[in-house]
């Protein structure tokens, strides 16, 4: 039996431990907002130490805590990084859940709870992978790093970005990385190689005051902005298709404000508008199309101002031999663990790979959640226990190939 087979057998024997570990993580709420990962981060650090890993909590701000662990290598090669966020969106209305979102209920081969798929489950896989490597006696030449990060749901300021700024993640020490966001579709593992950009703006429409009994003398700002938002909702942006990205998408009205004058006629209305962009789409080109949509309404009473805000470029794989090598290594791991070829798929969800690539670290997205079924950001979120076991094997096999083994 090869040492890789020994390792995978060890993961199988730890499958119950994997469930127990994830349940402990789910039972420690880390909703963002408000943003407090201290309980789950300290739990993860404690468990990693119990498993023989070096681990520490890294606090970026009060209650914003990252769990940083490492299975030490000999230092002969650069490290392999697993990155996964441990904050979650709020559970929301508990009446919409069929289970307690913070219990970690197992039913029909799935664990249910807030954070199971997005994405504490993947972090539990990485920890069990490191434990299995250690207990199998496999000595890596490079470190296997595990970063359970804070604040991904709100921009990563206190999580991945902080760890990069403080030197915990750099291309000097890390050769390659995987982010464990969900990449299963139709019960088959895929990989995300690129990430859509984002252009956010505020649309502000001024109306004209009038007495409520004579609305025809005024201009209703809400009525006018509604025309704009409905037109933008139907608009399809010009773009050049890209195999790594989903087509452009847009979201209108995720926030909305209205100001009334002394009368009942709304004199000011403001809404957010967000566009998911592809390579080749710029802030200027997006704004030009938005203005054209408004002009085509041919409404002289529309008095609109557009303020562009967050402008994030699409994140593409680093154009290096290392990126191609990383994809091949991931493919080998998937073939070994589950027996089929790894295929790219243009998942849309935002993630921290953007910051890791900016730091010069080749990074892919690959994780156990079924992104179209698991209910992330919705009630009754779940992850397949079989996929968790698969990914504990996959992450460990990637560590073996990337870091090398001392024989």
C-alpha cells in the first residue's frame, strides 16, 4: 500500500471525527454582521493543537479573530495554503429553518446549519487532512498552512487582507493556495479559476415638491427612479464571453432611500446598483451603458445623478506556469480521491482568492458545498458528509504534491 493510500485510509477512519469537529464549529456562531469570530476561532485553534499542529489565534480587531494553523514541514520547500472564512451571514428568521441553525443536525448523509456549506465545512476538511497526514507519519518538505479567516462576508479587512498585510500570507513563503468555497455542481466536483469583478454605484433622482392633493404639479422622485431601475433590471450589458466567468449580472435596489418634502410628494430617491463585470468591461464602459439606458427612456422630467463607488476588477488566474501546475495538481488529487477529471466551472460567488492573487499567490477555489443546492445565505444550509471526506483527502493529496514528502 502506498503512503497516499495510507493517508486516504486514515481520513476514512477519521470521518466521524470530521463530523464532530464541524458540529463544534457550527455550534459557535460567528455571524457577520455584527462580526465576532472569536469563539469559533479559539475552538479551531484548540482542536488543531490537540491534533499536534502549531496553531494560534490572530486578532485583527477586538472580537475579529483568525485561526492560523500549520503542519510543519522540513523547510526545504515553500508552503501550501488552505484559506477558508469562518464568519457567516446571519441565520435570519428561525421560523424558516427546519432545524436549529446552530446545532449541527445530521440527517440523510448531510449536516445542516449556518456555515456548513459556506464554509466552515471546508475548513474542517483541511484540519482533518493535516491531522491524517501527521498521524500517518508523512513528513512534508513544506508547511501545510490553514487559515480560518474572519470577515470574508464584509470585505476581508479583518481576515485575509489583514493576514497578508502582516506577512502571514505572501508569495515568498507560499507557493500555491486553495480557497474552500463551494465548487460542487450536479454532485460533481468542479474548480473555479476566475472571479467576476464588481462595479457599484448610487443612483440619485431629484423630484419636484407639490401638494399631495395636486401631485400633477410636482415630479415624484420614486416614480422616476422606478422607471430607471426597471429598465436597468432588463438591460443586458455588452461583453466578450470568457470561459472562466459567468455572463455579466446586475442587482438593482439592494438598498433604497426616500426623502419627502413638506408635502407628500417624494422629492429625492436613491438606490444602489451593482454590476458583475468580466475582463474587458471597465468603469467607463459600464457607466456609458447605464447612461444610455436612462437616455433611452426619453423622460425630460428625470433629474438623475450617478455616483460610482466600489470598482473591483475581475480576478483572473496568475499568468504563470505555477497556475497551470496548480490546476494539474488539483486534477490529480480529484482523480485519486474520487476517480474523475476536474473541470472548471464559472461560479459567481465572491471570495478571498482576489486578495491572495493580488499578493502573487496562485490560487483556485475548490470546496465541498454544492453551490446551487446547499442553501448558502438561505435557511436550511447543508453540506454532504461524503463530500467532506472527499475534500479532506483532496486537500491532503494537494499538500503532498505541492510540498513534497521527506522519504
